């Protein structure tokens, strides 16, 4: 299983297509799960979780990749 960040336009009433997607290196799973306050990767697999601006900044730092701040980002687990 791995974590996956994806995003849509903030106002998706006109365009609900996927605008961003990123697979996260599985070696970062434990740190990200803990920093987001989840009990485990399995617990996160229950759904997709919206990310706050602060979480986006934190994830950018952990992954070493600048995540877009002009999209509605979510994080989920892919098997």
C-alpha cells in the first residue's frame, strides 16, 4: 500500500477533473501517517482525507516536492 495525494480545482462546479496526482515513496508512509495524526496506514485506508494548508506545507517538506496550494488536495491509500 502507498499514500497518494491528488487534487481538484477549488471551485470544481465547472470542472471536476483531476488536476494533480502524486504517489508518495512508501518509505515516508510511517512519518506521514504519524504527522497527520492517524493510527496507522490501514486506518487511513478508510477514505480520502482533505488536507489543510498547513498539512500541505508539511507534506511538501517531508516529500521534498512543492505541492500546489491553489488546489483542493486530498490524501488517500492505494493498495
